[in-house]
C-alpha cells in the first residue's frame, strides 16, 4: 500500500505541477498584446488598446459593431471614437470588455450603448449568453472573477478558487498548445482591418449573404431577462463610477421584421421607461432605412450601403439632442 | 455522479482511503461501508429509486433463501418465476410501459379505431436494466443449483448495489462477483496499479474520444437534412467511435475502480472493432450482456443444438431481445434485427466460430485479408449504429436518403474534423497495442521509459483535449 500511495501521490504532484506551470504561463501569454490575435479577432482587438483617450466608445452586440461607419461618425461629431462592440456578445461580455478596456488605462468620455430586444434576452437569442472563455485569462481581475463565478456552479467556483489554473484545462479548446503556437507565429501580424475601420464592421464577408425572404420571419414573443438587465445596470454603474456619460441607442430593424415580433412596442416602451428612470437618453431612430429590405442582409443587421445613411442620421440626432441638453 | 466528474474524482479517493485505512478491520465493516457508499453514489441521481434497488435485492435474497430450503420442483419453479416476474415487471413498467401504450394506440388508429395515448410520465431509474439482470442471474443460478444461496444479506445487498458497476454494468454474474464479498479484501500493489491504468485509459476513451465525437455527431444528427454527404458519413463513423469510447470507457473506469477496492469485475469489451466477422464482434462487444443472453436465454431455448430452424429462431430471438433491452423504441429492435441478419449467414454456414484469436504477421500487424475483414465488419456495425442513434425509424431512413441524395452544397457548421480523426486514430493505435491484454499498458511493463511515456502521453491528451465545457453523460445510463 505504501508503494502504491507513494507512486500515486508522485504522479498527482507531477500532474498538478504541470497544470500549475501551464496555468501560470497561460495567465501571462494570453494577456500579452502581441499574442492577442487581434489581427482577425475583434474581441481581442478591443483589448489591445492601452492608455488611449477617446471621446466616445461604441459598445454592444453585432448590431452595435456593424451599424456605424466609424470614420464618418468621428468626422460628423468631431470626436475621437472607437467601436468595441462584438458579434454575439451580451451585456455580460460588454460589461467585462468595458471594464478591461478601462483597466488598460484608456480614458473614455462617453459610451454609445446599443440596447435592443436581443441584448436583453441573450439566453434565448445568442448561441452563448456569456463567452466565459474570452475572459478566463483575466481571472486576476476581481470583476472578471466575480462575473465568472456568477456563471459557474458552486463546486466549480470552489475548485477554481482553490486551483485557478484548472480553468485552462476546462477551456482547453481555447488555450491549447496549438493555440499558443498559432498565436506565437502570428505575433508579427500587427496590422488589423479593424485599425482602419476604428473597430467598425469589416463587411466584405457579410455582404455575400443573400437577402432573407420576408416570409422567413416567424412570429416571436420577447421578454426581458433579469440576468441581462442586471448586467445592463452594471454597465451603467461602471460608467457612473468612471464619470463616463452613457447614451443608449437602437440599431435599425426592417419593418416587416419588427411586425413579426408580437410584443415589439410593449417591450421597447419598457426599455425606454427603464432607461428614462436611470436618466439615460435612448435614441430609437426609426427612419426610411427600416422600409427597404435591401438595407439589411437579414432583418436586424445593416448592409454596407446603409451604414452611411444611418451614421448620418445618428450624428444629426445626437447633435440635436446634445444641443437641447446644453440649453439652459 | 458521473465517472468523468469532479465529484467522482473526490468521491473515489475518499472511499479508497476510508475503505483501506479505517474499515479494513473486518469483512462485515468493509461490506457495510461499500453498501453505504454505493447507496450514496446511486442517491446522487435520484434517492427515491433507492427503494427500488433495495426491494429488488430483497426479493432475490428472499427467493434465494427459499430455493435453498426446498427441493420440491414445483415450489422451486414458482420461486424462480416469482423473482423473474417481479424483476421483469419493474423493468416493463419503468422502461416499456409507455412504448406499449403508444404503439397500441398508433396501431389502433392505423386500423381505424379511436385510441387515446395515455402515456404516464415515468422516469426511467438509472441502471435498472443492469441491476435487474444482475439480481436475476443470482436467482436463476441458485435455481439451477450452479451456486449455493447466500444467507449473508449484507454481502448480497452490496453485490447488487456495488457502485462501480451499478448504473451501467458490466452485468456481473453472482457466481463471479458475489463470492468476492464473502472474504476480506486485501490490497495488492498490482491490483492498485491495474486499477489506475484502467481508469486512465477509460478516461481517455470517454472524455477525449467519445465526448469530442459527440459534439460533431449531435450537430449532424440534429440537422441531418442540411448536412453534406461527407458530413453524414463521417458522423456515422464518429458515432461508432463515440459509443465505443463512451461505453467501454465507462466499463474500464468501473473495472478500475473495483480493482482499487480489491474486486475483479469481468471484462466487458475486447477491442471489438478489430473483429473479423459479426460473430467475433459479439464475442468482444458488451460481453457481459451477450453472454447473459446466451446463458439465460439462448441456451435454455435450445441454442444451436436442436437443428438449423430452431437455431435461426433462437438467434433472431436473442438479437431482438438484445435490441429491445437497450430501449423501448423500434430503432433498437431494428438494430437487433439487423445484427441477426448479419449473424445468420455465419451460423447457417457454420463459420461463426472461425475467428477466435488474433493472428498476425511478424510485424505485429494483421494480414491484408484479416485487415479487409475487419474493415468490412466495421462498416456493417457502423451502418447498424445509424438505427441505434436515430430518434425514430423515419429519421433513420431520412438520414439514409440524405446520404443517397447527390451533393447539395449545404453544410452544417460543426467542429473541426482533423483533430477528431486524429484522436480516433490514436485510440485505434493504442487499442491495437493493448488488444491481447485485459489491462491496458501491460505491454509496456518491461520498459519503464515506455510505460511512463505512455502514461504521460495519455495524461496529456486527457488534459489538453478532454471535453470539459459541457460534460456528457454516459450513453448507456439511459438503458
């Protein structure tokens, strides 16, 4: 028995030591800007920025990421801005992204947050309501750790608290040796198309998608998810704590698509009331853009041709609203 | 409590330490402790069904005792049938009731009668098919006077509930496992090492091969009408690896866990995908179930000794019953029927016992002829898995039709296949090396560097490529 226990213990120690060493290495490697894979990964690109100053930041899901011509918006508002929205991201992802973005030493004066039905019901409408694996390497950040714990079972929280390096084993698909080699070999690829678009959509691939048929829209009923609401509030609090002005807006939706949502008006009225209670302006911007299906590659995502009209529209509305606010 | 969960990683070492250091003073204490932890293990799923195991154990314990007291053939037969009816009754109620009600209603509607489907919401108690067969084997063996009935209730109840093999087998025979509860277990270094090796290899098959294949297979089977022909075929092959990795991985971990506690469970799989014909496949796949059916159904029906017609009938019966044992669905019945069709030509031509042992060339590889036989058998088995995996017969035939349809250029978004194929290939290589051994890694006994290298390589694969984000349950838990 003694020999068996000695050998078993030895193997367990070797195993734990390897996991610990690998975890420590991953903590370092996957947070280094040169290995962030920002040339193609939008979420990584968002976090490569350090110690910059921005007049505004666009935040939200794919409908925020793909709604503005960022250069035009900066020009029209005469401000310096960046888009840190990302496809498939929920308010939970957005909250952590903004938190890490600010902790990178970036200064932000205003956040344009895209708020819509989908972002308030991420568990139903997104493939994953929270992309844990995009944030596990930032475990040392207390806000990230708290959020990861909120989305883990009690046993997992205990295990990760005792031995945080195990999280790289759980998410081994994203933190494998192969991934390390790939990112290391891409370390010199410092040019990203997002640098040119200021984080706005790189639309070529999306443009190839066919226009969706009207008849394909099914009748839908939406409800607001408490979890998403909680993280929307967290974003608001984070902005307040950092003296950042917050402006909410809704990206365009094709009219027939809107009609397919049974409780569309009711839900948007609720969102409007909620944001009003928190003293946050909400720009819904219904316009001609919504009437033409050719402006969309499906009901909720704009094609290239509609980016400029919508950006112009938003800029005008924003300037109008700001000038009203400035009046005594 | 899944074998591939953190809970079990904590549970087994705790049981091991208490078992060998605190309750090893006497046999009764060892058995009592094993019974308690086995019930805890089962209660982790659903404590309410513990009563079912206890009741089932009590019935067979009682029948065994009574069988030992009487020599009257009529009484003995009555006791046997009492046990069988109670056990099969439970199995029928929990597993097959809805199937029969639904099938009857559908049949009535098909011939023009109005029939309401009044299925009950019955939860299937995990492992019921396994422990029911295990307890029945005891009563039948006592009835046949192959073994003496036991008066040691603690040993018997522990034998039925023994946690490593409680929920998905191997379906142990009382004649093999029960006597192991009658003598105090003594730890040996060799048994401990064998246990760890089996667990290591079982984990590799389950979390690396089966669970990774599951992601691809589930995606393609979930939207097969949108998948390309290559995807459909690949999903079938990967399902063959998934189900083998899943079930044999479970069996290895079960055997390894039992070995750590001083028990020797029967081998359930012996590299079945290296079989050269279907008869050999069934001597190597789920051995505990196929031998159970052979001993308690096929042979009592007359086996192959009473002429070809009866042999064909008996073969059809055991394959259909075997299919039905897996679940109350026509797909399982058809799967069994298909295997009977594969098997019957071998039986009729008297070639079903040709391939009993591996032969190989001097390089340790099969001959070209044997290799082609293995591939052919694998293709037949893989085809039959389609019916096993599909949710319904309609879905299975639609899947087949989709394969036959010319390429549509539509593809389902799935995980990468290169890694999956590589992992399956690694498993095949290791399995070929281990094919003659009961315990994996035994071949490397003579060389320490090779052995340690193999441990590290498999350990590395488990850590780096195991699927842990959404841990999959074991497929055979549903049976």
